[in-house]
C-alpha cells in the first residue's frame, strides 16, 4: 500500500474561505503532483514539484498555489474558494528516475457552496 | 484531453469475459502506465510498458504498445466483479517526466 496521505478526505466550505489541502508521503520521493479530477473522470495536472523549493504549474491553469518546504509535504492552498473550485483533488508522488510509478493518496473531495 | 483519449468511455461485460480498453496519446513518450481507480479513491498502479517494448503481461493483465500509432491497449482476461473500476493510461514524456493521464474507461463487470 502507498504511504501517501491526504487530509481532509471531504471538505464543504463557503465561498471566499481560504483552504489548504494537505498531502504527505513517507517514501522519500522527490517528485510530487497535484491533480484535479472532474466529474467526467479526466485527471488534470495542476502542480508538480521535483523536490524541496521546486514547484511548477501543470497544464491546467489553477488559482491554487503549492509549496514544498519539506520533501514529505506538498500542501495546496486556495486563497479564496469559489464554487468553480468544487472538484476531487488527488496528490501523488514518484521516484525521480524515468519509469518510476506514481503513488496516489485517497483524494480530497472539495465542495464550495 | 491533455495527453490522450481512451475508448471506450464505458464498458459493461459479464463476469468471465475479457475486457479490452484502448489508449491513444499525442506525443513521444518514455513509457506508458496503466492505473486503476475504484470509485472515489486514489489511483493504483497496474503495469508499466517502456517505449521499446511491444507487449507485457502481469497476471490477468496484458498490455500492448504501438509507438508508431501512438496507442496502447489493456486486456483483462477472465474478468471478475472486483475488476469493476475506472482504468486510466498515463504517459510520461520529456525530461521532466510528469505523468499525463487519459480520459479513462469505466468498466463494470456484472456477476
């Protein structure tokens, strides 16, 4: 089983609130990712990191921000939540070498009302 | 899709039958992987095939890769009700090796 954890699993929050979705892994992986999954199932890469102090934006533009101060921790923050942010957010990590497989957390289902 | 398409979008079969899912992608890749997602959960890695491989097996899974057509297929033999899930292909490309996922196939295996 993957040692990557996301909290909370479910979050219902009002418009305009600031939220942080937590993601931690105990595998010592350098690479970490955040995906947004829409109801039609497709996963969109929104952020990734190669290691500490490295963050990059993915293909899907997102109003969220991320930080990577520690190898094991890759939180995602929304400064002002909106209903359009309602989605499933999945965090993943992988080893650095080409061909390393990704390990996923259980996901956070965010609903902004 | 960011990277590719999968078909069919949804597949419903009887237990014991084989299930085949296809994945097409758009750019050159280093390798292609298949993942499974149970409803509302994270994804779990199933199998990886490298760009210089054409076929790979793992238990009841068989994956093929045709880099000239930029396509891959996943075959699940002798399906079980527990195989009911969504299946995604993922490619990593370029020097950064970010994972890009297809649109997924929703498989239902009827007992």
